[in-house]
């Protein structure tokens, strides 16, 4: 993915409430889509609390992978570069990830612990 104009940033937003991570390959490309060498790309991610994190990739190429993970959900990811004529910011293999879901064994341990608490409370009332 890339922008329609070489001087525009590329912004991804409108993520759903379950999106807690984003990552991909970030680099520069020519107008025809082939990769090109540029000085740097700046990535800015914002989460639902309004906190932002900015990361700079110096001399990015097609193997420049960066990923972000948040405790809350992500709201936007912006990719920007200095205004280099005829070059575009490009994102390949953008991945979005959802918040972690506990394993079934975690739920089993929770239920077992609650059961033991219930038994302890019951035995106290009986005594």
C-alpha cells in the first residue's frame, strides 16, 4: 500500500476496539512501485488513551519490519517520510492483531480457585 501523492503521509485508522497490535514492512518506493533507498521513515501509533509512540526507521528497505503492541486498543498508525521527490511511503504485509485471549486452562484454574474459596466459606459457616 502506498499514497497517491509522494508528499502525503499514509494513515490507517478506524480500528475496531479489539485491535491491540499492528506491524508490517515499511520502506520507500518509486512511482512505479519498486523499492528505493530513502533516508528515513517515521511511524506514529496512537492508542485509545491518546498516548502516542513514534519510531524512526533509518535507511528502510523491504525487510524493515516494525510492530507495535498496546495494553489498550490502537486507534491509528501513520507512516511519514521527508519530502523526497518521486518517492512514496510504502507498507507491505500490514498485520493487525487482537488483544490476547486467555487459554482454556486459565479459565479452569480460575473456576477451581473459586470453588475452593466457596468450600472454605461454607466450612467456616458450618463451624
